[in-house]
C-alpha cells in the first residue's frame, strides 16, 4: 500500500485504485469517515472491520453506486468520483460483486457470462473470452446448466467468472467467501492469486481472515467508518486498536463475526 495522497491528480497510473479522504454520511450517521488508501496495480488489498464498520458503503462509493459526501476516487490516476457505475465499468474497467450472488436465474452459466462479456467490453471476441474463462475456472462441463441450479459455491464461482469475462483492471469483491466451505475458500484464494498475477488489482472486503491472510498484500481496517489500522494482514492482526475493535466489547457483535486470527488453512 502506498502512502495516501502521494500521487498528483491527472498522472496516469494504469490499474491503480485510490481513495482520498472519502466520507459518506447518511443523515446524521457518518458511515465512512475520511478514508484514504492506495492500491498498486496487481495488488490484492483487504478492507476489513467489524459489522457496520462501513466496508460495503466504501465499496458502493468506489464503484459509483453512491456519491461520497466528500473525498475523491481515482482509478488509474484519473479522478472518477462522479462517474456513474456503467461508465466506470466501460471506461475504467472497474467491476464489482455484491454480498449476495446476483446471477440471471433463467439463463445457463454460459449465457450469464456472455451477457457480461457483451455489456462490458462489447461483442468483439466475446465468445472466445467466455470459453476461455469457462475453461480457466473449470466451469466448462457446467456451461449449459441453469446457473442458479448449481450449488452455492459454484454460483459464487460463476460470479467470479462473470467478473473475469469483463477483462477488468480493478475488481471490488464484497465478501466473496461468504457461505463457502474451507475447501471452496482455498480454491477462491487460488483464483484470486491468478487474477492478481495476471495484473488485475483487487479490493477485497472479507470477514474470513484465513482468506485475507492467504491473498492480501496489504489491508485497511475500518471501525465505525474510520481507518484504525493499515499494513500487512500479519501487522493489522497484532495491532492493539484492531484487537480492541473486535474484542473490546464496544460492539454488540453477532456470534458469527470472525475474530482476526490466522488459521493457517490456506498455507
Ligand atoms: N443507505 C443507508 N442508509 C442509512 N444508513 C446506512 C445505509 N447504508 C449503510 N448504512 C449504515 O452505515 C453503517 C455502515 O454500514 P456498512 O453496510 O457499510 O457496513 P459494513 O462494514 O459493510 O457491515 P457488514 O460487515 O455487516 O456488511 C451502518 O451503521 C449502516 O447501518
């Protein structure tokens, strides 16, 4: 992770993603408060924090679904703060997923990918891209199955395939491991590393710390909308402010919130 705010506006830095002082208010509630971070091309950056910390709101701002109350979003060095989502997808090649799987239920796996390929990068070579991604994610044997008839883990994989056919420069993933088994999380980690190795920049909101430890170079930790720590997964896991946020009892947490301790499952 680079020091926030070190780049000059207008300097083209392909594949980078940067938040500069993002604040987002909902009435009297400040969901995201002056958050800055910068992710280099081909890096996987984790956004972690307890429930309600502001992670999804931050992704919504980065992906153009919500306007920030103040602050700026730069993709590839370009100020895209006021760009709507569809422009971000087409022009900045920024693609996101949501906490819940959103596939077209009446379509096959291949059709889901074909729609994404055509609506993002256009019809040229769409068919080849779809077939290539189906093979890369070992979905070719399931290509003609109705997408929503697949197991939940496979639907998540189709969702990731749909991201890849868009040939993204920057990918925002909102809890992609939610509902996956340890084995499926392991496979997801492999897919994310492959994405990173091909030069895609990934911003990953995730509660499963085994996945964060396995794939993220750097992390930003939020609590009550504010950055409370940044660094490698190992560094933030040991940070007293992070331990306090998860364990200190200031939140009334749901029992399933994972405390950030590495499990070593992915190693
Ligand atoms: N549209 C909205 N209107 C009002 N308040 C909102 C809205 N969206 C989010 N919030 C509030 O903003 C805060 C941050 O929510 P957000 O969903 O971004 O947190 P999160 O870290 O993604 O949580 P989780 O891990 O549970 O998904 C919460 O207090 C939430 O209730």
